[in-house]
C-alpha cells in the first residue's frame, strides 16, 4: 500500500484534491433557461392583460402577440445566457442553488400559463 501511495504523491500528473472544476458555463445555461421560461409566461400575461402591450408584441399578424412574446423571451434568454456565461465561465458556482432557482422559475412559469393566471 505505501508504495502505491508514494507513487501517486510523486506523480506530477495526479489531480490534487483541492482542484475545483469550473461549472459556471453549465450554471449559466441552467439559470438562463429558467429565466427564459419565466419570461415567456410573464410576457404572455402582460400581452393578454394590456391592449398596448398586445399591439406592441404583434410582429406577425397571423400569430398575433405570440410572435412578439416568444421573440422577446428568446432575446432575453440569450442576453442573460451570454452575460452569465461571460461572468461565470471560469468560476465554480453553487450549482445546487442555481438548480433550485431555475426549477422554481420553471414551476412558476408553468403555473402562470394555466388559468391561475386569470386571477391577476
């Protein structure tokens, strides 16, 4: 046993126990997906409740405000993803916290797309 331990300690290619692998890129993708899905739900409610917003979101008349809602949500998702990727690309972030936030946003977006949204 001691010979194997000595070899591992002498080997310069062995990964030290304190090495942290950056997970910021993955966390950025996960969190931005949650924010993007929440944006779709939020923009849909705004377009449904406001005549001004409904007209503002119409990019293609046959689809109505849905075209603008999805386009705006996609642009927001891409902007958030690019910003978080740029800031977190070389960092190790608390992935469990990011996952919880993303899933909460996803859950809220699903709740807001059902008739519960009519309460607002």
